């Protein structure tokens, strides 16, 4: 060998392990994984470790040995099971490793309505490049222990989600976790809790549907009043995008495209369900044309473009005019209405706005006399039971508290003041949409309450006299006179003008409810008169 040259050989020393663990193992969450190792010679003190800790048998972990074969079984794999799993037999060791992602970070609520919440977060801030397949968003009602997935078994691939379709009103918490082929990350809880209710998104057709020709495409769209997910069905069969159908969504508009209309579709119901509402149509295929009738579930029916009379619906025919009259219109009457002749058709879209119903009886007068320390209730009726109203006092929005709160009972909307105070007097407004109703509250003293009129003097020795409506008052069981006039139990008859006189001469002062007669130092040869009016 020439000087400066070298040769290299690789030496491999075989140990006792003849069948080793794979370098990487991919296990879905809740699945079962089995590791198997074979030894050339059995070793009595062999054991398994996870992240350096020796494993023991329990309800999920099974350890077995058959001759020279050693197995480890982990059932119902969780995110905490991720890490390095190793088998040790004396000086020999073999291991496999799983890398689940870290939890996402910076979760914030971007937007919230009465029935939906939009959550945004950032990907995990990891010091190693761990791939992420998607995210799992879960919700939980306050007071319960069960977390439920918000995305119905699907993995969220973006870092934002709008959660709606709540089945009941409650206060909810949310949490997010990341997942990949190696498992699921720990959870990141979204700060705060949120009161959310059932989504009551109304459904209406976004445009007049054209007549479709048999053998051609046919599309139908629904527009929700809120951004919610939903699904389409035909004849009770759930539809998915594919060779026969195309389902698309743009914000709150959902569209179904039937690529080819066939005769078998005649009489089948096309239905959309989403946002707590549902809307459907009966597809009627006659000859070469597809006609449809709309059905607003569960009460209003349009079938084959016919609307039948009922107690609120009437048809009026006068000359060349044809009218459809709906009495006492409700929110559910919204939709598209079509008037069709043999050769023509015209379609109308009806939308119902929230308003205070002046035709229904009010539960309280607009001029309200309230009594101190007693309850006061302002009530009005709305045209629809789902209408939301806002209450204002002297132009400022009222927020519910222990002493003042709102109630909704059917079509009635009430503002309740539990214990009336002087400061509660003023102008109150009930507002629904563009309609408003104004109330005025006047606060007066309660009968049987104590009333005190004061007259402050500079000289405590000065004598005073009290008059009611010009008549001199004397002390009794219920009336005490001194520098103060005290009426122990106020009654209706106690209402009137009260005068306090002090000194030798008369000098009237302006009328007031409480006054100090003159300067602090004055001669006793003046008489001061102070009037105070008591309303009961």
C-alpha cells in the first residue's frame, strides 16, 4: 500500500436481537398498536419502556412472551402514548419513535353572534419540523364533562372555523388540538366562555328557479340568514358531490346542481337542512320538463305551485286582478310566491321584518305611575314570537342586572324593575327593528311610608309652626312637629302644601321641597315661610 493511502472496513456485531422494531410507527388516535421483537436466545429479565419509563401491564397495555418472541400491545392509543418505545434485553436494545405535533397557539375569538362563534388560531410553534394534517375543534357545555367535536368527524385543515348549529342554549367552552400521522397534540383551550343558542337561520330561495329540461342540468339554491353548514338530500337519500351531483357553498348560500334530470326523480323531495331550519321542494318531472313546488317545513305547503286556502290565507279575484292575501303575517310566511297562468308566471319574494304589533293588546300603559320600593313592569307585544327587542332609558341601552331585567313570554316582551327608586323615573323605549314604543315612568311615595319635611334654622331656640293647606298642624300619634314635620304613615289625604313659619314677621320664600330660611344669622323680628308640597 502506498504511503498516504487507506482502506476502510465496516464491522457489524450481531447481538441477541434477531427481529428489531421499525424505526417509525404511525398509529391513528384510538387505534391499537402491536410491537414484536425476537431474540436468538430467551432472556428472562427483558422489559419494555416508553420515553425511558418501564412499562407495566394495565387495562390498555398487554405484555407477552412466547418462546423467543416478545410482544407489546397498546389499545386505544392516545396522544400521551406518543414518544420512544424501546425493548431492552440485557445489553441489547431496539426502539421505535412517534412524533405527534405540538398544540396550536394564539387562539382568539374573531366574531360572535347569538348563535355562532368564529375562532382563529396559529399553527404550533415547534422547534422541529413536525407535519400537521389538520385540527380538531371541540366544544363543551359549562357544568358537563363531555367534549364534543364541532366539525362532525371531519378534520379542519385551515386555522379558522365558524361553529354554529347548537342544539340548545347554553354557555360553551372550546378547545383545539393538532394531529398528524403520529397522533394528536395536547389541547389548547380557547380563553373565555360564550353563551350561544340554537341557530334559527331562516331559509329562502336565492333566485327564481328556471324550468329544467329532462336530460339537462337543474340547479337550486337556498340562502341562510347566518353562515352555517348544511346538507342536501333527494328522496331521503343524502347527496354528495360526484358524477351525478355538484354541491357548492359561498358564505351563506348553498347550491345543489343535478347534472342530469331523469324520470325517476319525479315526485322525489329535494331537501336542504342546515342552521336549525329546513326547506324542500317536490320535483315533478312531466314529459321533457321538470317543474317544482316549494314546501316550507313544517307548516306552510306549496305543492306543484299551488297554495291552499286556510284561516289566514285568502284569494281575491276582481276583474283582471288576482290577489293573494295573508292575514296577520308571521316570520314563517317569508319565501317566494308564484302566480301562474297557462302561458305565464310571475314570482314575488316576501320578507317579514321584525316589528312591534300595534294590533295586539299591550300589557301595560305607556304612562306608568310606579311606587317607591315596589315592582314596575313595562310590556308590549311583537308580531312574531322570535322577534328580539332592545330596551332604552333616556336614550341609553339597558343591560340586565339583578334589579332590572327583560322577559320574553310568547309574543310579549317585558321590562321588569324589581325595586323602584327615584332614579328610575324617566322615558323608556322598547325597540324592535325600525319600530319603537315609548313609555314614561313617574315615581311616587308609597302609602304607609314615613314622610319627613325639614326646616333648618340658625337659632335652635326659634319656634316654628307647621301649616297644611293653610291650617295649623298640631302633634298627634301620626304627626310630629318640631324643626321637622314627620308623618309616620303616609296616606292619600296627607297630600297637599305644607308651610313652615318661624320668627315674628312673614316673608315668603320660593316653593321647594327642602329649604333653609335665610342666612345663618338673622334677627328674630322676621318671619320666614317655607313651602313644601307632598305628593302621594
